[in-house]
């Protein structure tokens, strides 16, 4: 094989954040938060947060091939979710917030999502699901009421399990 013609590592979504953190560490990622402020950080600062979130997903029991639903605005939290979910080999299942409760419930159950991550602005929609109990909510939160309560206490997007992000071990995305 000719040097320089082929890549010397696999083409993975997670390698994009590795590259960005290494080559463009201070490139600004700017987003407006659902709380109203502006969040600003660089790729180098985002990578450890993405790894922590990937650890939390694994601690929740999310495995490669599992679907993880997201109901979030296009901000830094969703950015981190995208890379953490795909980085462990799971599928990021983005859900349209304009769907009706019935459609939302059907899609989440049909996809067999293992967890739902959502921004706090979508708590009313999740509350409406309380009587319908999508399997993902039942699996990790023992009901939508607990998921909403957890998110009202925290100011970060958290899996509906309510478990804090772990920092005890690291995820090697390339493994």
C-alpha cells in the first residue's frame, strides 16, 4: 500500500471529534441554551464531556446497535449526545418535536429506543406520555414522572435513568 493514499485508521464518527479536538482544539462551538444563555467552548473541551456521556450510556446498559432517542434543540448538549451515542456504536434516533403524542409514542416504541434524552423545554411532552408509558421510559425511569422530576432538578440533558454521569472509566471510541 502506498503511504498517504489510504487512511491509517478506520473512518468512524468518533474519529471526527478526535480529529477536531487535536487539530482545532479552540475552534468555538457556540449555542444558545434552553435556559436562555449562550454556551461557548472548543472541540478540546467538548471531547472529555462526550466521553463522560458515553460512559454514562454504557453504565445505563446501552450497547452497540441499541437505539437512543433524542428530543433536543440544536445545541451543545445535542452535539455531545450525537457523538457519545454514535461513539459507542449505538444509533442516535432524533425525534421531531412537532409530532403528536400518539405519533411520538408509536415511533419510540416501534424503534425500541432504549432511552430518551430530552431538553427541559420538552418536559411537557414527556409528561403527556406518562399515561402511555413508552417502553424506553418504563425501562429506565420507572415512568415519565420520574424522568421529568430528574430533569427539573438538573440543568443538563440526562438520560431518563436519572443516573449521574460517571467519570470512573474512559471509553476508547476506536475500540
